[in-house]
C-alpha cells in the first residue's frame, strides 16, 4: 500500500508539495521557538506559514484520495477534497491578514467583506457534497472535476492574493520600500503558480511549494526582526565603549610608568595620537553633517520666508496679511529653534543659555498654537485652548525657550494621540518676589493619547529612549524632545509635572514664574494689535547700482530679486559658478552675492577662480557669501576664504538691504530725505571704501589696546591650547621676515606683492585672535587690490602711504603681546 501511495504521489508530481510540507514544518517550528513573544506582524506571518504547511498536507491527501477513489469510501474522497478546499482558501486569507498587519489604521469594511467571502467559500464546499458543482465520485467510483472546480477552489485564492496586492499598492506608504517590493514579488509568484497549475499542469502541485518558498524569502528579508539586530548593535557599541575606556586607562597608566617602561610609553603615545585623530575625524564628520543639515533645512525656509515677506510688503488685503503674519511668526520660531540645534558649540559643550527679555505672552500663545494646530487637525483631533484673559501680557523671560518647551510638549501630545483631543490651558496667579510683581504661570497640555505606564515614568526624561516600543514603533522621533524640554524648564527656574493613565491620556504641566513688566492684559493686547502690520518702507535706493546674485536654487534667486525690488537696483541672477565667471568677464557689477553649496563648482571654488581671473570686469567689487550654512564658526571660515562679508539664509529683506548699503559705493546710494522722498546725493569722483576714516581711530593709543584675544583664537583650534600656542609661536618666529617683506614691497611700490603679504598677515593674525590687526590688514589688502584699478589707483596709494607705518607699528605691538602671552 505504501509503495502504491508513493507511486501515486510520483504520478501526480506531489514531490513539490511533500518538500513544501517538510520545509513549512521546520520553518513553523523555528518561528514558534525562536520568537515566542512576537508582534502583530510576526504573529500574522506565523499563521500564514502554518496554514500553508497544513494546506500542503491536505492537498496531498486530497489528490491521493482522488487517485484511489475506486479503492476508498466515497465519503472519504469527497470529505478530503472538501477539507483541502478549505485549506486553500484559508491559506490565502492569512496572506491578506499578513499584509493587513502592516497597516495600522485599516478600515473595517474590507475585513468584513473578506470574512464573508471566506465563509461563503466554506459553505460552497459543503454544498458541493450535495450538488456536485465542483467535483464528485461517479457510479464507477471515478473522481470527476466539474468545470467550476477551478473557479471554486483556486480562483478564491487568487482573489485573496489580488486583494492583498491592491492593499499593498493603496497603502504602500505604510510599508518600507523593501517590504513592499518583497511582498509584491511573493504574491505575484504565488499567483503565477496558481494560473500555471490550473491551466497548464493540473497534475503538478507547485502552488504550496511556491508559497512557502516565498514566505521563506519574506522571513530572510523582512521578518527577522530588526529589533534584535539593533540590540546586537547596541551591545557591540557598549562593548566598544568599554574597550575604549579600558584602552584610555591603559594609556594613562602607560604614561605614568613611562620612566620604567619607555617602550610601553611610546606605544601608549601612538595609541593616544590615533585616538585624537579619530576624535578629530568624528568631530569633522559631525561638523559636515550639521553643515549639510543646516543647508538642507534653511534653503527651503529661505524661500518660504522670503516669499512671505513679499506678501507682507505688497499685500493690502487684511486677511492675506494675517495669514502671512502667521507664517512669519511660525517660520521665525522654527528658525530660532533650528539655529540653536545647529549651534555646534552648544551641542559639544552641553550648555544652553537662558536670555531674559521682555515679551508678550499673547504672542507666545498665538505662535505656538499656530505652529501645532495644523498638525493636530491633520490627525482629525480636536484642539481646544483656554487662556485666562486677565493674565498680564508683558513679561520678562526667555520667549524663545518658552516657545520651544510648549511646542515640544504639544507636538508630543499630537504624535501620541490617535483619537480624541488636545487641550491647551494657560492660567496663573500673581505673586510678589523681592518687592517685584510676578506671575506664576501654568501651561497645561492634556491629551487623550496612549498614556504612559507607571513603570515607564522614571524613563520619561532619558535621552534617546522611546517608551512602549511595541505600540510606538510607527511614531517618528529620536526620544530627545522631553529630555531637552525638562532641562530647559529647569534652566528657566520652573518645573515640569506629568500625570498619566495608561491608554487613557496624559497631562503635562509647566510651572514657571515670570516678572510682570506691565499691566496690559492678554485680552487688551490682542484687541489692540490684532491684524496690525507695519507697511514696509526702505530708507534708500540705488538705481544706478548693478548687483549679481548667484545660486543654483531658482526660488532663492526669485526671493533675492523680489527683496531688492525696493532699492530699484539692476539685479542679474545666474544659477552656477561657471555662469558667474562668464558674467563677470563681460559686465561690471558693484556687489556680488554668491551661494556656497552649488553643484560642480561651489561658491568658495568660484571665489578663488574670480581672484585668479585676468579679464575680470568686477575687480574690487565686494563678494558676499549668501548661504544656508549657519553653524558656529562658518562666518570666520568664509571671511578667511576671502569673502568680504557673510549673510545667512533665510535672509530678511532688511538684512539684505543693509548689506547692500554697507558695501555699495556711497556715490550710488540715494538716501531718503526728511520729507520721505529720495534726493540724489552728490556723487564722489572716486569710488572706494578706502576714502572712509582711517583704519585706526585717531587719538587712540594702540599700546593700551588688548591686541590679542586668546579666547577668539582658540576657537579656530577646537580649544586645543597646545595647538594654539604652536601657531602663536610660529607667528612670532616669522614676524621679522614678514615685516621686512612688507617694508621692502612698500619701498619698491610693488603693490601686487604688498597686497599678497598683507593678505597673509590678515589670515595669520585672525588665526591667533589678533582682531584689530586682522581688521587693519583687511583694509590695507582692499586698498592694495584696488591699486590695479586705474581709476582708483591714486587714492588707494595715498591710503597705503598714510597707514603703512601704523600697520607695521601695530604688527610689532601685536608680536610683543604674543610673546607676553606665551610667557604666562
């Protein structure tokens, strides 16, 4: 009998199904043993694998019974094929359930429909026992398939697979790209096998083999939980940290034992040097990351706020102005937070300043509510806020930090609330402290979110820690928000309280004392200032000025052009460094605004090419970097590269105009008169900034000046005192040679080399914190550059003649102070 059964299986090509059964059994056993505590996705996956394995067994039994229908009871043949039909539909149904598990907010209606279809397929299989519309055993005891067999058995499965594919496509954003691709490929493979088996090779049982092979691929690519990989990575990092700490201790011990074991000390020194290089490399990587993030965040913000400023300047529609004001308030608040986050020195030192200034509480509440309202509404939550209108409006405190605290908590409330509301309450009580009036404010943010477990309360303010990971795996964020918020509240002298009921909601309360500076209430201030927007007016025009703006982002160029419309200058825009060079060869521009991060040739490379150009028609024109890189130290870097000034994006119209006014030749500027009109100012015969007051104020004794700021210089060396003093020593050591070079070039009227020597002096003095010498050398360099301009040569030479001795005198005084600094 066994031999006949094996022959039957061979005839029906059941070897694939047998392989599927063995493979599925092993995989199911592994999944249940390896992952006993599984999430919803893994549980659905295990059901799918187990159902597929059982269905493969049932298919083998059903095919064997059909083959031996003459030797077996008719009821057994019919019953086994019916159960196999149950298994086929159930297996496909579990595939749909697995796909569902990735979609957190799946509508209930599709689930109901699929349940009805599954139950209907069961009922049809049962009815077949009586009406034989799928299959039956004839009088000769032969097993016969009716023409509807394929529709009743395999097309139900095909429906579920197609339905799963549709869900994947509709909700593809709920899946990682990798998940979507692999599930789609597996579903497609099973669908193809069903069609092949039903239309081409009815006797070859390939379907379940393909299904289980696909499930194994899914397991290898998706369902080996990333959590375990992450835990292993964290453990490895912890081990690495411990090993690094041990290595550092060993290095210190080796240094202490240097006299006894010179060889070990040398090796320890090498290890310490390598560790320093690794630290510098890590610091540089972090700086690069922050610079790129600064650029990526601030570039679109530049467009948004620039366009919004044009709306505020040009629109007279009160509703439009109010909308634009909301954008401006929210954008400026966001920028202030971004600026703090991107400040490298604060990140590395772990320090954050609280700067008290007068502010309006009503504006804080308005700006915070505006920023979070849309996010809350997007989640179909109700947003209520109650503000005690009797609260004083003008207070003393850090407005920026207060907004940051409230926005963090409100954003958290929105993130962790799926149904219900977020309620924002502002109340307070007046107190007296040191004979001064204070208000003890309470900002209460209550939500109907998931809540916090009692055992997780102690972890609430830990950095990089997310609570209740099983439920919150789809919530974005790093886990830093509340930790930072708690520290800021402490810095402001307040406290952050929390109460929560798990799966019911959470209430955060910020208690903070602020000094009262005026008796105007929130209600009065809001009424007096609602919708008020000052009409913008510029205080000068420059119709004869020609300005070049270079930026690879077309929207940024539109912003610059529109912000400069008011001064009536000719503004030319180009989108690359190469185009900038070509323009400067053909046309004179009085000011060039040059973006830094551009493809192919960035702003710094473009600046260097400009300085090397022989046919530059813009010789001497100030080149100002206009960039989104706003982290600490960037301004100094750009100035050292040769830019005359620095303006960070997003740029405000007033700042841009002020920069133009600062660097544009005064003869091109027409100031606004007392009557509000513009009268043309007398033009100067010569165009040059060296006509301004001498670099050193007259009557001031340079010997009494503090010519070197050690703290300013240390910034350029990462506060490494040893490296700083090495450079100071070098500055002193070459001073005599550099002084003689300057004097020789001056005596020979060799302005080209004189300018080169002054440029080198400017850079070296800046590096050691000799700011006065740097500023003086910068002016002398500017004059030297303009000696090549025929029109400006005479006045530039006069400026150099008048200030050369002062430069040498300041140079030597700075060298003497540098020597004293090294002796301390």
